[in-house]
């Protein structure tokens, strides 16, 4: 199962390949921007912790000298920190 937006949208994974994932919607809803996605344990080890956009945004914030700390809420591996 894949849970989106704190479980408001639930997907059953039918097939998974390097090209994508085929799912059946078990619990639907309106999908807006910036929603969280929860994957089963161990299924996200190849996903980056920071997206390219996250890295760009972080670089701008660090340059502004207004950042005191950065938290990584879903660190899985040592290299994620």
C-alpha cells in the first residue's frame, strides 16, 4: 500500500518496474501539491532525501544567513544526514 496526504488517499500497488508503478485506488480524494507519501518499510531506499528543488531552496536559504538549522525528518541511511 502507498498512503498519500496522511492516508487520505490509499493506493494498492499492482505492479512495479523501473518505468513506474501501477496502482489501484482504494481510497480516493483530491490530490493537491506538497502532499506527503508513505511507502512500506524498506521500499524507499533508492529515493533521495532531498529533491533537486529542495537542494536549490536550501542553498538560497543558507546564502541568506537566516537559517539556524536544517532538519531531515525521514532520514533512513547515514548518508541522508
